[in-house]
């Protein structure tokens, strides 16, 4: 793989991109591999059925909450250094997860693993932006998207094999040697080239942003596991209030954690919000389809996940193509087209019934994979091209935060839909793959899934409209942010 930059040899830039892809691949593996191991982990660690989903949510929430902060740390102390630190934290977190012996420790150690994942994911985009010139960014992000797609595929395949033939603990142990190898390669290949900003860390901003996001996300996810209560309302309102205070405090600071001036860039707001709505509409699809296949069609978790592999495989070939289009013609068309294609996939998913041919699932997953792989490289490239170099880290972190907030909300929607159609405890049992439905409940549950997919279609359409509005805006000027 050769993606030349303006300086340095093609071999060096190719190796640099390979190292970045490995890091993204590792993080992606752990977003899917754990899904297949949930039933075994629940029994082995005696985790309550309603608490086992926090093995996933804890990891995702951590990445969501700290992506902006660790991106800012990359701007301050070196993006490559923070990226490499992410490998070390991820390795330690993975080893601790493999040694976990109860519910508390597995969730706590997944949070540590998520912190390492945030350091890797939030700074990977900035490292690419430092390594490649603007006219090559789209292509580089296209290749980097292969790392995430391949990671998702490996998570599905390795998860099934490991859970079937080995202990579930090996889904975490496997990260240790791969992480060490990637860390050594990163030390030898990657070099910091971006300018660092010498300023104090905005502790107050970090706390307000973290607590605000946590309050909102905690409230949303609690709605999916517990009856609506004043406690949940308090978390939601408290989170919103803290976010408002955060914005006011940041505007008054000379060196804020999140420079609000980044939103003065004409295309930045629609680009970030499109990422949010895409995550909100699409992330639940994985869980809704798996719940359909396991609960309604009585597939095993492994067999259910394998039906989605073709979408990831074919999608992996689309990323570089989308990136090249973005470099040549701009990001608006490939990103918006990708979102429109995903609307079609969601419509096909909404046609699933209790006797539907499995070919429809495969076709829908392929179309969805093509759409997602067209959107991400182009949208990522749009963010980084619009951002001034001094803010590459914070821009990359903001992109990851917006996307992940949408993903967490999407996850909550998936569980809420299931719990509305069938008993709450049964919905969780289906999700972790420990039970399936009778014919009557299967029909009721499938009807509920249709509503969820149609709702996701509407949300994805909003993302497409936001993406399309960028064609009416002037080209982003880096001088807008001082």
C-alpha cells in the first residue's frame, strides 16, 4: 500500500498509515468481539442480565467522554505521543479485562481499555492530517477506514472462534501481543510534525464537559434498562445544565479545552452534526438485526453475525474509492451519497418478517456497508481539511465525540424498542443471545423493529440533508479560527 505525501519516501508514509490502521483495527475489534462473548461472560462472572450490557456501554461511553480531551492533549503534547500512549493503555486494559473475576472488575477494566481506545481513535485522524498533504487526505482516510472495517470483521470471526474453542478471556489476551507489536512499529515509524500549543490544561472545562456528557448519556442508557423516574430526569437535566455552563465557561477562557471558534468554520457544524445523526441512525442497526436473527429466526450469535460479514467485506473496498473522490471533487458528494445509500439499506431492513429470506439481510448489510464506507472517509477528510493545523487534535476528537454520542444514543434506542414490544427482561436475554421468542412474540417484536428502522431512516435522511447543505457554503478558511 503506497500513499505518498509531500515529503518523505512513499515507503515511510505507507508504513505510517499501516501503523495507524493497526491501531484503529484493534479498537474496532473490541467494539464487536465482545458481543459474541456476552452469554459466556455473563455465566462465568455471574453478571446480572441487565448489567452485562455495561461491558459494551462502559467501553463506548469512555471513548465518547474523553475523545475531545485526549485530542486536545495531542495538540498540546504531541499527537504521535498521545497515539502511542493509547497503545500502552489499551494493552494494559486488555490484560486486566482478561484477568477480571466479577461484574465490577470487568466493567472497570473495560473503561480503562476504552481510555486507551480514545487516545488511539481521537489522535489517529490528527496524525494522518500531520502526515499527509491536504490533496491526499481523503485517500489516506479511505485506507484508514479499511482498518476499522477489517477490525469489525475480525471481531465477529475471532469472537466466534475464540468463544467456541477457547476461553472468553482470550478475546482480550489477543490484544496484548498485537498491541506490543504495533507500539514498537509506531515508535520506529511515526514522528510528530505538527506544532504544539504551549498552554495549561483546562481542568474546569474537562470536568464540565465530562460530567455533562456523562449525565446525559447515563440518563439515556438508564431509560433503556430501568423504568422512567425522577432520578433519570435529574441526570438528563443536570447533564444539559452542565453542558450550558461548559459553553459559557469555555467562551470566557483564553486557552479553552474546546475552542468554540472551530464552529465559525462554515462547514464544521453541518459536518459534525451529520456525523452525530449518522451514528444515531446506524449504530443500532447492528444490534437490532442481531436481535432479529437470534430472537425471531433462532440463529446462534455467531451465525447471526456471519450474515453481516459480506457488508463489511464489500464496504472495505469502497473506503479508498470514496477518499479519492473526496480529494478530487470535494467531500460533499461522496459523503451525502453514502448517507442516501444507507437510507435505502434501512428501508430494506424494515421489510424483514418472520419468514423473510436471509438473502435480504445479506443484501441490506452490503448496501449499508457501501454507504457507510462512502461516508466516513469523505466526512473525516472534510473535518480535517477545514481545521487549522494547530487544532487537528481537537477537531479529530470532536468528530469522534459527535459520532460516539450518536452511537450511544442509538444503542439505547435499540434496547428501548425491544423493551416496548416484549417484556424488558426478555429483550435483554435476546440481546445477549441466551433466549429466543415464541411465534406470537416474534411477530410483535418484528413489528416493533419495523418502527425502529423507519425511525432510523428519518434520522439518516436528516444526516444526508445536513451533509448536502455544505454545497451551498463557501469553502472553509483556516484563517477563520485564530
